[in-house]
């Protein structure tokens, strides 16, 4: 029988460890923490955990509850610049270190997370630079005007 990556790394326990450590780090990050709309990071942690489990061959609860991930579109309301990306990845690096995966599993998961994080960047403009909403679309209005992503 062929194991899925999800099973190989230890299933639900491992993904819970990764996401718990990740959000513990996010809660202490002065740039990332204020980006989360809810004060309680628990529901956001559940969404990320379900997504990662599904992506790596585990339970499909994410799709049942949230539908198609459309991750770039779902991140458009947030200011994901290179600084936020690097902070996100630093929190994830700590999480993977604490999960103590085998070197091959660690490298496989990290490679994916790094590429996904680079793909999620939606602005290169440093925060606070340039004219404010005066005539120029803000991230929010820009996201609202963008056509819906097709699957
Ligand atoms: C690059 C830096 C990133 C930042 C700053 C960021 C930030 C955020 C924020 C603020 C949310 C909303 C929280 C919520 O769910 O209520 C969110 C949601 C989410 N993020 Fe990210 N994110 C980043 C990268 C990623 C990457 C690389 C992945 C996947 C590999 C990811 C997966 C998700 C998922 C699955 C959700 C929930 C989507 C849903 O609503 O169903 N994020 N993220």
C-alpha cells in the first residue's frame, strides 16, 4: 500500500503541531498579527490546517467547508509584501523545526511552502510610501475590481 505524504509524516498530530507552532509565532509578530481579521487566531489556524492536510493527501474537510482554495484571491484583501512573506516563512520555519520531520519530508514541505509564499505576494510597495487613496486605488478597491479568479 502506498502511503500519502500526510500519512508518512504522522498524519493529524503532525499537521496540528506545525499549525499550532506557526500561529504561536504569528501571534508574536508585530506585522503579521494585526493582519488577521479575528482577534482569536483559532479559526484561521483551523483553515490553514485543513488546507494543508487536504493538499498533502489527508482528510478533505477544507474543500467541504471552504470550497476551491483560490488562495491568491483570498489573500488579496491583505497586504502581502516581501516583508510579510519573509515573516510568514520565518514562523513556518520554526514550526517545521519543532515538528522534526525527516530531512526528505522537511525539504519537500518547505520547498512547497516557500514557493507558495512567494506566489502569494500581492504588492511590492513598502508600507506607508506613496500617495494615499488620492486617486490611486487602494489594495481593497483593487481587490474588489479584480475579476473573479477561475479555478
Ligand atoms: C506569504 C505570506 C502570507 C500571509 C501574510 C498570509 C496571511 C493570511 C491572512 C491574514 C489570512 C486570513 C486569516 C483567516 O483565515 O481568517 C490568510 C488565510 C489563509 N492563508 Fe495565508 N498568508 C500567507 C501565505 C500563505 C500560504 C503560502 C498559504 C498556503 C500554503 C496560505 C494559506 C492560507 C489559507 C488556507 C487561508 C484560509 C483561506 C480561507 O479563507 O479558506 N497562506 N492568510
